[in-house]
């Protein structure tokens, strides 16, 4: 009787397969209910998330679970001028489970001189137009528009006419935690936006592509329910508070007072739902992948 022998590549593939099996059926993570405020439900969301296929590294169904692990109730998928990732998730029906955060369709409108995180729309609006016209087009489709990572360069494109119709401003962005000048610029733009439109929504977003964890910067909203329409309504009504990765809240003072304890708590909590099997499985996946890469193909061309 012949003996079964496993070569290095077979062992690497076996490690990869075992790791995928160990992490393939994670237990659902229950939503963390926050105390209601002023008759509204309080939720946490990240409205600037890039996904795969597109300009992010995680697929929508992975992001929906990772967002729940990070104590988020909703995220908006905002690839540059594209909603293909969200459409794929809908077509495959791989989201919406008990352990998933709400996936909201959207796109990062990438135009000449400015970017907008457009939330709640299933088709991107035309990018060859002014920021004010783009915001109006988003409203016509039932969505909300947010000035994304505003700095000095886009300020002349995000003029007072645009600020009068924009729904929100990213006042909290991971760049604030790295560069002091970025913090100053974001706060200066938010102050200017509030002078033009006092009720404009304060937004905290991660601008996730691959490094900063989803929800590092986040937005708390007072909503009537956990639906896309209710989230968009809260943004457009200005019922939001921005929260950064250090637990500092910004927004209307009366709203900040309602959720600043949640902001500080979420900034310190570890992700939910990580088990020993998840950690072991993840290590096995990485070991298998690295081994396969280092070993190279089984046969080389002459």
C-alpha cells in the first residue's frame, strides 16, 4: 500500500484551507443598543468607506461584519464615482444577516477641485458640475451630500453657494490624528460652514481603504429607525455628532451632550466577536498564503 506524502505546497494549501474553514462561520454579533435621546434612537455610522471591487481591500460583506465588530450600526459604501460594489453585494445577497451593520449605497463624488461623500444614492451623479449643482442632484435622488476631507485646495470650489446646500462636513478624519495642520484646517472649514448654514451636520468618517480601521472616526445620529431613509433624514436635518479616534465629540452642543459618553466609550472598546478560533484561523490563512507565495508555482517555464 502506497504512502500518502504531502509536499510543501500541499501543506501550505492545507493550512490555508483549515484557516478559511475556521473563520468561515463566525457567530452573529448583536447590536449594542444605546439609550434613546430626545425620542430618537442613537446609532453610530461611518459614511466614507471604500470597498472591493473598487478602491478598497475588503468586500462589502466583510465590511458589514467588521463594522458591527467595531460597534457601528451602519456604513456607507463610497467608492470613487461608482456604486458597483454595493450592487454586487445586493445581487449576491451576502449582507443583511444578524451580525451585519446596515450597508448604505453611496459614492465618493470625485470632481475637479472637490470631493463629496454622497450617501443614500444607488447611482453616482455626474462629476462635471459645481459642488452646489452636485449636491442638488444628490437631493433629487433622495440622498445626502457631505464635504469629504476638506482642505485649503478645495475651499474655493466649496464656496458659500455649495455650503448653503451641502448636508454635512467631515470635521473628523484620520488625518487629524496624524497632522496638526490637518486638524486646524478641518475645524476652520467646519466653522466657516456653520456660519453659512448653522444646522449643517458634523460628520466623522474613516475614509477607509486599507489601513485605518472602519469606524476609527465615526458619526452618531439621532434617527427614527435603522433604515437608509432614516439615516439620510438625520444627516439632512443635522441630527449628528462627529467623534474622532481619541473620543472627542464635535457638533451642536446640545447633541454633543447626549452622545459624548458613547463617543468616549467606543474609542476605548476592543472589537467584539473575536474568538480563539478566529485568531488561529487568521494566522493559518496568513501562513498558508505566505508559504505559497515564497514557494512559487509548482512548475517553472523553461
